[in-house]
C-alpha cells in the first residue's frame, strides 16, 4: 500500500481555494509562489498517480504574473481541467491515444465560463477513454491511481482531477459527470463532488447535441465551502434563467428535511460495510433532527439499466463511427479499448430499441416525482463497494465482464444523470482497508442550494478526514 500526499510546508500548505483567496487579499501569499508550489506538487504526485494528461506550466506561470488583469474571485488559484473539454492552446484527447493531438484554437463554452472565475489551469487531467469506464486504466496511457492506496482506482472518468485534489496538488479541479463521474472520483478519493442540476453550468457544443443531456460539468474539492463558492462565482459569469439561483451558501440551512434512505439499487444491495456506513449516516441525520425514512429500492423500472446502457452505447457508436470526421484522419479505431468497442457493437446491434429506450428515460423524472416528490432529499451510497483494485475494470478484458462489473459498482449514480436532478457525494466513511466511502444526497431539480446547506451541516457534525491527516497519522505510527 502506498499513500501519496503532495502536501508540504510550501506556499500552498493545506489551504483550500477560499483560504488561498483570503491569503491573496491579505497579502500573505502571492499567486506566483502558489502556482510554483502547485507545479512542484504536480511533478511529485504524478510519478505515482499518473493523473496528468497535458501540462501547461509555463502558461500558468505567465498567467499568475498578470492576475489582476483577469479578475474573478478565484484569481490566482491553481486548478486543472479534465481532458474532455476544449481549452485554447491545449489538445483534447478524451482519455485515449487513438489520434494525433492537436491544440484547440478557442476555449469551449465551459472553459470560457470556468476560467472567467479567475482559476489558473496547470494543464489537463486524465480520464478513462471517452469517460466510459469508472476506472481510468488505459492499456498504453496507464492507470490513474488512488492517492489513498495506489493499488486501487481513483475512480473515473474524472480520475486525474480527483486524485490530484485529494493528494493536495491543487484545491479544486474540473470534473464532469455523465453517469457519476463527479461523484465517483469524489467518493473514491474522499472529496466533495456536486453534480449540479441539468443546465446549471454551460456545456460544450458536442455535449449539447445529446437527445437527453446526461452530462453536467462541475468541480471536485476538499471542502464544502470551496464547492459552494465555485457555484456562487460561476453564476456571476453564466446563469440559466430556468433554474433558481444557488446564491451565496455559507452555512447550514435552518429547516429540517424529510430524507428517504436507500441501501439497495435496482440491481442489488450494496456491500455490507457500505450499507453499514449508509445506515450510520442516516442515524447521524436523525440525531441532527431531520425526518429520516428507510425505504426499499428506488422506484425505477427494471428497464432502466438496459435503457441507460443502450443510451451510453449510442455515445460510443457516434464517436467510433464518426471518428475521422470529428478527430481527424489520424483516428485509428484499432487503438480504442475493448469497452469502447464493445459499447459500439452493443449499440449497432440494438439501434432499433433506441427510440423506446430514450422515451422511457425521458419520462423517468416525472415517475420519480410521483413516487418520491414528498421527500426533500434522498440518501444512498455513492458506490456499491469500496474502490476496486487496479485491474478489476481492466478495459482490455472481455466486454461482457467489464460491463457487468461496472454496472454492479456504479449502480446508484446514473439515475440523476437521466432525471437531471442535483446530487452530491460527501466523504463520510472509510472501508476496512482505509479507502474513502462516499455518501450521496440528491434533491429535486434546481434545489442545489438545499444540498449545499445540508453538506455544510454534515461537515460540521462529522468533519471530513483528508490525506494530509492520514499521512501524519501514518508517520506517527512509523516512528
């Protein structure tokens, strides 16, 4: 077991993003020294974690010297962007090496909004190929490893972002979520990860073209206040008039909530230790005065798993069949992994079922509202078990094996991608192996603020344990 901590007694220290902003404003720190510290930490941690897809260190240094020229609350705070959105001057490789890299000429819609908050990208982070797997283990690019234990996955697809934030390389990083990929790496790495309501943040053009917009952009952080501050600042740059604003959430809400608890997904019960952690979280909520009700399994039709898989496969079908048009003549499908190609085959064999599958998925939110509309929040595990070892989700294995293991492990997260509802993973437990276990809280569309208020309250009642604490404890034991 190797625990990777990039925390050091440098300019970054153990400050979160809000803490860095306060230090800049007081004059105790400068962006140039913080960016240098983050670059040094990247080099140190990436040797073990393999989370870096593209480095833009010189660009970050230049940008740090001109912070006040750009503005934004987070001006000077180091970050990373996941390598599936367009950033001018950086290639977008989508977690694969199936075509020749070429730099983007302009920022995509999301990067334009994200960077307008003042965040300084040090580069791009690695993901699973096209984000299809919940573990980034590319046969040539290598696996992204969990900083709590490098024998295990950092979760995907936003794996590089999750690993770097948890290890202390940067305090905040971009993630996006089409089936759980903000919440999954948050759970695996002991972070806060909010998948916001559909339409809360802008999407790049390719993601807007989906029949059902299952993808949502967001961030992973080590503190609730960083996540809340990001959404506050993001709303100053871009707003969706169809959604109630989140606003400036700085602490717990006063109201008591009606919370429904599920420990069973549509596929199966979660592992015993994850179930115990969920029930312990429910008991904590009850002690806090919330009205907690234990339920069976979510009222999701049995067709949901097959419908979502077919829709997921459609994305692979479009990418593989349109590869040369989208990625250039160098695109080589023989360099794609077995999961991507298996999904493409699944879609091609079942396209005739797609219209009904999409129609059923499109009505799922109304069905959930009818069944669970009286609840303010739902609690489930984020994942059905602790982060698996590298190799469990090996994308070179047989497709049927990979997809069955994937669906068993990520059985709880895809629901909110279809309904569009917000959901947040909080680091509230650890497995017997010392790996983080996330608890997921979801709310009705547009009620992201409710989740942030509840997250503040839970963080106060049960403070999150990070890698720096674990590393210090380990050092004491070794002495």
